[in-house]
C-alpha cells in the first residue's frame, strides 16, 4: 500500500497523549491476492483405502471404550478402598470408645469401693 493511500487526521491533543484517525484509500489491484475459485479436488478413494480407514476407526473406538472401562474400574476400586477405610476407622473409633467407657466404669467402681471402705 503506498503512502498516498493513507491519510492521517488528528482528532485530539491532550496532556495524556494524542488521538489520530487513519483513513485508508481503496485497495489497489496489485494488493488483492488471487484465491482459487474452488478447493482442490480430493483424489478418489479406493475400496481398500475406505475399508482400511473404517477398520482404523473401529480400532480407535474399541481402544477408547477399553480405556473408559479401565478408568471406570479404577474409580470403582478406589471407591471400595475408601469405603473399607471408612468402615475400619469407624470400627476403631467404636472399639476405642468402648475401651474408654469400660476403663472409666472400672475407675468409678474402684472409687465407689474405696469410698465405701473409707466411710465404713
């Protein structure tokens, strides 16, 4: 584009800067790229090539399905492990609470016996 195709028009002048408007002239014939009117034609596919592509697509589909099933199995296994851990922690908590309660009850019985012996 030649410099004669561009006009610069000053809009504002401020302390913070200046504003300009650029006016572009009409495009020249040289600057317009030539585009093909139609896309290049694809070569005709043979029956074997079509069959090969279909088989490859089927393999990709099966591979993707197998990967999804594998991920699902891993997720289920993880869920089982988490559930098992929660059950174990619950059992441990129950056992510890029962032991504490038993110990506390024995201490109360001992104290009660001691008080009965002391007051008698």
